[in-house]
C-alpha cells in the first residue's frame, strides 16, 4: 500500500486491504466525483459534459441511490433468469464458431470474444436482431464521449444522435411493456414501476448504456484472458477437455489468475486508517484487485495456474459486497458455454506464433489480438 503521486491516490495491492475497502461502503464511497485531487476533478469534468447528464453510472452510485436502483434491476439477474439464457448463449456460440474453418487461423478477440457479449446483452435487454447492433453502436458512441475518449464536435454530434435513438427505443419499450410477458431486462425494469419502483428517464438511459458497457468489454476480456491462459498451459487445457464438468468451477481460476478487471476506485468518506496508514476524507483509493488475486497470503503459490485450485472463488475480480457485479453470473455462463462448445467442436486449439498482443488500461486488461488455429 502506497500513495502514488502519478495517480494522486492510494494504491492497495494486498488481498486483505482490498477486501476491507470493498466491503465497507460506509467508510469508502464508489462515486469518484467525491474525491479530492485529480480523480475527483476528472470525474466531475467528464460528468459535466456527458451526454448522460450528471448522474453517476450505476457502479458509481452510493446509498441511498444504489440500493434503490439495485432493488429494481436485481429482478433481471436472478439465478433462474440467468440460467434461462444458457440455451441462447450456446446457440450464439455455435453460430459464431460455424464460420471458423479448421486449420485456418482466426482472430479470436474480434470474431468471438468481442462479438458474443454484444449478442448476449442484446438478448438480455430484449432487443430483436435488427436492433442489437444498432444499440451497441449507439451505446459505444455515447460512452466514448461520456468517458472522455472522444471529444471532437463530430463525436459529440454522433453521441447526441445516438442518445435520441436510444431514447426513442426506450419509449417504444415503455409503450409495449404492458403486453410484454417475457423476462427481458428493459421490460422487467419498466414493470417495476407497478410495484413502487421507478427509474427516471435519465436513470433508465444511463442504466441500459451501462449494462452494455459493463457487460461487453470485461466479458470479452474474460473470454480472451481465459483462452490465452489455457493456451499457455496446455496441461490445464487438456484437463478441462478431458473433464468438461470442471469448466464451471475452473472459471473462477480464470478470473483469479488473469481477470479482466484490474482496478476499482473508491473514495474515503471520512478520516480513517488502513493497516496503520492514515487516509484522509476525500482521498482516492485504487483497489488493485488483479494484484489482490495474486496475493500469496490469500492464494498459495498464486502464480501457478491450476483449474482445480480450491478457494479460487474468493477472487475479487467482480468486486465484493453491495457492489458485487450484477452481471457476473451471466459472464461466467458465457465463458462456460464458449469453452464447452469449443471443446466439442474442435479437437485441438493452438495459439498462432506472433499472433498475440496485450491491450488494455490501468483498469481493464485483455488481449488486443489473439490469433488461434483450431482443428
């Protein structure tokens, strides 16, 4: 644990310290705009010019807003509803892999890992085939401006057009909701109004854009990092191929060993101490969950990749406590079905020499490219 001048905040790497911060939402807030220094200034500046308005993203909300929103959207992520998506996820995997020619190298990230979550999220939201790609493109346009990745006038005009299209889509759903008997996310959230729950129009728009963002890039990272780890450890790949019943549990080791999310930001709400270090109110904390997942005090021999590891489920890749990732079960399901179908369809999987390169940021780690050949 140390104070980083570059980040203008505390960096926590030990499992126990990271867990302490993530589980205590009274002492540590999730909204980066509350921070003093560069993190807070950056978050406030982005929010002031965001097409989504000044409301924080779902993952950055705190009580009383977060419990209210979570109570509404939890209904779309019950174990029964998530499991009901398995056949559709498997069908999407089969469709994507049908275009892979045995013996011909293919770009796994672009063709499979990045494509699958977009299709699955579209189905989760309740979009038809015609709207799924348009929704993804619109959400990306909005988020590029919202996160400060794109700031030109052309980018802002594109984001405004995307906002209008998304607002019209949600309005159509609101009109159709009374006749919708399915279990799709937008309909479920709109139906919550009849039970006393309610999202404002701004909250609903921000939420559906957040669902796309939070469910696409991290899940693509899980798929890419997971396959890369297996290709680098052929003994573990062979074990899973021989014993596919282990795939579900092995997903935890994929997330522990090389999870896509590397850091989560928190803000101290009052003067406090962590391991005898004084943290001032407003200080930013960067909770390095990727490092925590390799802490030898929590995971013996942590740099060993072992799909049979006991206790791998204690990883922090999806956070902890009140902010534990809502979409974690669905992301795991996507990884399980992808590996299951891959093993059933192809007898061998190999990395193409020179066909791998890391990408990512401080927060998200994933392959930029991963070229694979299957037979």
